[in-house]
């Protein structure tokens, strides 16, 4: 991103369309959509999305790639994603470093075993996807609740995949906080270890506290102060990066969402002058 401008985004869901269109010019720098929620649609939805992509920058965050699945890569699906990206002139395609299929759809994002075999498996598939898309694949660090067959730390697994696959990172700040609480590691140390040069953009979101030692990553609540603090540390450590507010349900009216968007923007403004001085 340019050093003299903030860059803040918001997730767009179909139920928000009428409000977004009636709002006029929404003060966001980009929107993010899940391709799977839009690819099958035509008619009114297609026209509305097309109009918005003419007005705003868009990024995509997929749900069904299943990059770590033991099943064969769904080449037809990847080609359909490429057609979607090409049609709407979208350059960024991000997905989850997880899997959601194994001899059938699992309807959840499952943790990939943290081991060298999985690193090689995922890296080979990432390269296939990038060859088809003719774009970088941006992988997100995910929240998880168990680590089956782990032979290495999560942080080493992520770093190994990024290096071997030569792909980019969608750094989800909330997921670092959630995993830090659930698995007992220091979120700040984890965040600082991420490779700055591979971070494409950031996610921030709210969650649900099931217990003192169990947080569920819901994207259904306001961002809490410790996550805001971690976002600020991200800017201190890695510089000001494009940052998206995720809200997937319990979605409040747009003016309420925009209060959190503007809080992100204010944080970015605090660090942009320092970044310019270092440049």
C-alpha cells in the first residue's frame, strides 16, 4: 500500500447489498467477498456485484479450496474461481490454511497436522493453484481447537508452508489471539515471528468466550480491546498493512460497523507518519 494512505476494508455479504447501495459512497478502501457465495448467482446479484467492483477495490476470501485435504485438488473449482476473479478484475485470492473435505464435505475448517509431510503436501497443492489462477495464493493462519498428530509447532508449520510454497500470508490477528488463549502461547511472540515481506493483508474480528480458556472464533461480535492492542502491535512490528474487519453474523447496521472501520483507520494514521520516516 502507499505510505501516505490508510487502507481499511469490510466483508460484504449479500444481505448487506441494499444498505450498501442506498448508503452512497461507503468510506471503505476495499470490500472482501467469498467467491463461493457469488459464483453461482446471476441476474440482479451479478449486476449489483459488478457495479460495486467498478466503484471499489475487491479482494476474495474463499471457503472451499480445502488446500490441506487428502482428496485430489478440485481443478474444476479452481478454474471456476479464476473465471470469477477475471470477470470482476480481482487480483487477490485468499484461503484458509486448513481443509474442509475428505471423502466428502466436512462443513468445517479442520486443522492440518503440523508435520513435514503436510508441509510438502500443502506446498505442492499451493503451487498447482497458483499456476492455474496466475495469481499468488494468500493463505490465512486459522483458529483451531485441536492439533492432531502434531510433530512441530504451529508457528514453524506456517513458516515452512510459506517458504516451501512461496506464497503470501493473510495474517488474521484475531486468530492469533484466539489460539494464544486456547493453546497457551504468547500471541505477541507469535505475531512478531511472522515474515513481514509475505504478509498481503490483515483480518481482525470478534469472537465468543466459551470459557476462560476456550474462545470460539465466530466473527459475530465486536472486536475486543486485547485484539485491538494486538493489531496495534502488528502495525508497530510489520508496518501499516491493508486491514479488513470481518463480521459474518449478528451484523449490525452499516453505520455501526463503520465505527470499527474508522477505529482501524485511526490506528493506521497513528503509524503512517512513523512508517514514512523509516522509508
